[in-house]
C-alpha cells in the first residue's frame, strides 16, 4: 500500500559513496568513514533514505576505534527518528503509521548499539541496549497487528 518516491540523482550519489566506503573498508577505514560522512550530508537533502544506509557510519566508526563518536551518531539517529518518519510519511496522514516506523527505527538502532557494545566487550551497556531494542520490537509488532487489521500496511 505504501508508495515509494522515485530514485533521484542524490540517491545515486549516496549509493556511489556507500559503494566507495565498502571498497575502502579493509584498506583505509578513515577514507571509508569520509565517504559515509559525505553521504550523510547528502541524506539530509532528501527523504526516504533507508535506515540501513544511515546505520553504516556509526558501525564503521566503531570498527575504526571511534566508539564514542559512533554512540553520538546513533543518538542523533534516535533523536531524528520522529521528525524523519513524520517527513517521510507525511502524505499518508496516519499517526499510527508514523509511530510504527519510529518503533521500527528504534529497535534497529538499539540493536546496532547493542552490537557495537558487544564488540567493545561492554556487557552492561550491551544488555541495556538489547532490552531497549526488544521493548521497541514488541511495540512495533503489536502496532503492526493493529495496522494490519485496519488495512493500513
């Protein structure tokens, strides 16, 4: 039921930067991060960018030994989840759909936060993020049932 916007020139540039980042990941992680930061700037100019694309920068930062910077990126993603969903889904005029998307983003972000904490052997923080992720996953699942009954999804 949801309509998707057309693929744009900005989307192509973002995809190219992500491919470039992947090509540098094992040989020059700083160059890979630079590509992802450029992509992040382009993402601010458009809507409908997949969360998976937005999650790559903090994951690469953690792999480069920049854990605190990675956590800050994740926190920015959490803070921007509601306005991003409102903007991306504005044409539907359906508050439950926006809430559904926010819960989905929250549980995916918290899951990646859990992952980087595990990689850093920060078990307590990993557990905290795991619990938050599970909480939002449950909310998301319950809201999906409601949206399915209303034939919104």
